[in-house]
C-alpha cells in the first residue's frame, strides 16, 4: 500500500465484505480479521483463544491445523469450501443446523488467508435434493439386477425366483423356509435396521426402503437397495411381505473413497463431526419408530493442552491417532467412534442401553489409560473423562448431547479419569 487512501480502501473493503476474512500465520495467529469473521469465531471459540484461528475452531474443525501442516507448497490453495458442521443435531422445527465453509490459501511461507462463509441454508437444500435423488434412484436405471421374493411375517422366505440366485449366489429353492435375515448378511457395521425392524415399519407405513452393503454367497459385496412392501394380510401375523432386492452399481471404489474423505477425520481416521451428526439424526428416527436403545458416550482427554505445550503438536497428533486405534478396536457392531473436536471424541451406540454404554465407556477408559506413546522426552501416558447418556432420558438429539456433556463435565470436576453415568453419581477410577 503506497498511500493512506489505499489503506483506507482496504479497510473499507474488509469491513464491507459479506464473508469472513482472516489473515494469519501457519500457526494460526491472527493478524487481521474483519467483523464477519469475528461474528463467526466468537461463538465457537468459547474459552479458547479467539486470536488464533486453529484454537478458535479446535472444537469444531480440529483437522484444519493438520491440513495446513501437511501442505508442503510455498503458496497455493490448501482447502476450498471445507465444511465445518457447528451443530450435531438436525435442528428444531424450521431451524437449519449451522454450517460454515472455510477456504484456506497460503500466500507465503508463513502467511495464510482464510475465508468463512455461512452455508447452512445451502447444505440444508443439498440434503433435501439428495433425499429426492434417492427416491428417483429407486425408479430409474443404474441397476445391475433385481430379485423379487415373498417372505412371511416372521421373515421366513415363502418363495423366490431364479433372479435371487443370480443376484445373491444362493439357490432360490434351497433358501425357501429359511429366514431372509440369516441368508442376507452385511459385511460392516453401518447402523442399518434389522429385517424384523424393517418389517415393523413396513407393516405400519405399508412399505420400507433401505440401502447398504450386502454380501453374496461367495463373499463379494454389492450395494443393495431393499424394498419391503406389505402384500397379504396387512402386516399382521400370518400375513406376507413382498421384497425386492436391487444391485445398484453407483458405489464403486471411487465413490467409496470419496465417502471416506467426507465422513472421516483428516488426522485420526475416526468418523468426523459431520458424519457423526448425520448418523445420530438417523438413529434418532429409528429410536422414535422402534424405541430400540440408543446411547451416547462423550470423552475428553485430561490435560491435553499440557501435552501439546510440553511435547509439541506432532506428538499430540500421534497420541490422538493411537487413541483412535485402541478405541475403534473396542467398538461393537453398529457403534460409531468420532472425533468431535480437538481432544474430544464421541461414541454413538445403537441398541446399547445405559448399563451397556457405561460398561463400554469403562473399557475405553482403561484402554486409554494403558496406552503408552514413546517420545524424544520419554514415555507419554494420558487419561480421559467420560459422560454417558441414553435417548430414553431425553427424547431428543440436542438433549442427548447436552446430558452427555453435562456428565462429562461432572467427571472432570470429580477428579478426571472416570466415567460419569448420571447427574449425581460418578464412578471412581479403578
């Protein structure tokens, strides 16, 4: 800037710009920030340093720090429109959950420009469009094969066609009389409804549609849409259902890789906040329809800031990755382990009641406490505090998250390295 008028024009632009603009160094220390950026950062920072971009967003976008650290070029675009999901729940009534889009550009060896834009309404509309697209995908082309069959009220196969053999690899005559749930198995925990639960919904609504990975007789996986429709008997005992299985080839390797990028934390490989929130919203629907148990465990590493201060962020990142490994290994089928922000993680447990959730939380606590990470300064160990809550206690996603957080803070104030399972009881560390 050669003169004062140019500087004034720059300031006018910063203040008038309809998006948040931030200049900072590669450690996140902010040099310049316009009012729109301040409006976005202040509510998210809480007690954290609002003068540091990474610290302010640590609880909602911890991956930004590692994305910058892994970018090796001296200049260039680090990310473009990276979405930060501020709220976990689906929102209340007409409220649209808040989502920010963040773009980061390196303009020098130690200088970054960041933009923050509220894209909540856009994301909401995209979700609605995806729902519509899912409906149309059941009617249009893009299907490798389909197999109609009839099942009884208890799930036993009453009749099947040769198409069933071609699609699944199981002989359509031999499977007659066997339960469809025993024949069709899934490969990975995905939170899908069981067959008996799908039949309950179909009996109530007349039909139910679900899609997910399915395993053929030879072990190969395919992306299967399963439509269950009431046919005879109106879904009452003694009645029958028509089932159509469809092999949809849209989930190829590239799509799977893209899904992994969108659903996994950049650093640890755990589920990210966005995927966790979407899964929680879906499981809440299942809970309302079927009243199957649904539990949430939140955990926060104790004194993690001291780890970063004493050992450095690379060691802290290694610790977070190791913790993800040991915790993921303990997840039950259908369980989701996610990094919610910084050193905070969440565990979503479909079909787990309160006692089962507390028991798993205690196993996770012991596994973390036993973890040892070698560093140039010696061996490093940490502990974690846990809060447990179940949907039956609250009835809403927002209430579930708030209750689990409340109990997490109770575990912290009660001495850390423990599991809090109620508002008034804290399990002491063993």
